[in-house]
C-alpha cells in the first residue's frame, strides 16, 4: 500500500508550487489506474470477445468512459466479462475522479481550518 502523508490542519498551508507537484503526482497515479483498467478491458475483450486488439481497446475505452459497448458480445463468457468489466469500470472511473480531486479538496478544507 502506498502511504502518502498530507499536512495536518495545524501545519502551515503547503506552498503553491509544492501543491501543484502534489496535484501532478495524484494525476499521474490516476493515469496509471486508467491505463491498468484499459489493459484489463482490452485483454478481456480480445480474449473473451474474440475481437481484434484495436476493437478490444476501442470497446474497453468506451465502456470505461461510460459511453457504452461498441461490439456485441456473442458467447456467454464474453457477455459475463463485459458485464463484470462494466461494473468494474464504474468503480474505476469514480476512483480516478476521487484521486484527481483529493489534493484540491484537502487544500480547500485546510484553508477553512487554517488558524492565524
């Protein structure tokens, strides 16, 4: 587990430059989460759906962004994978948004609790 220590409300506000570095590092982590999720989807659609790599990537991208499936899944295995990947994608999308906005929300809350 990655442990990331944020400043306590009694500590001074992080300088803006360091804050931007923190936002950037959280953004990079969210990109890793998206890439991992796309990798699972691409491999699964290629293997279970028996479609080409580019179509599998396209399908995984569309499901991950919430737009919906592109290719119809014919076999039972493909339909099961597609169902579970859609559920996983919803959680992955919400997690990614939470990771991106976490340092911003923390800074806003820190400003509200800041004491002179």
